[in-house]
């Protein structure tokens, strides 16, 4: 059979491996959570931008002036002008 020191060395190695695996799982889960938060925040910003574009398009369809549209949406004048140009193409 093994001597006492070999057995202790073996147990220490096994514990170190288990600690590493446990920490690795925690790191992965933490990374996932951070990624989900970032993705959600990005999705919210994109959703708000889409809603502003739709509002601007409806206002353009009603022939509202760009200055009035700028008061209601968080778009630049250039973005609204681009929307107006795209709408004229169709």
C-alpha cells in the first residue's frame, strides 16, 4: 500500500483539482450573467431606437415638420432626414 505522505499528496492534488473545477464553473456562470446583462441593455437601447424610428415615420407620414419630430424622439436631424428620404423611395 501507499505510504502516508504519498496518500496526502494525492489527496491534496485531488482537492486542488476540485477547487479549480468549482472556481471555473463559478467564473463561467459569472461571465454568462455579465453577458446577459450587457445583451439586455443593448437590446433595450436598440428597442428604444426602433420605437423612435417608428414614431418619426408616423409623424413624417402626417407631414409633421422635422423640428416638431425632434421634440418627440431621440433621433438626430440627419436620421430623420434619412427616414424621410427612404420613405420617398417606396
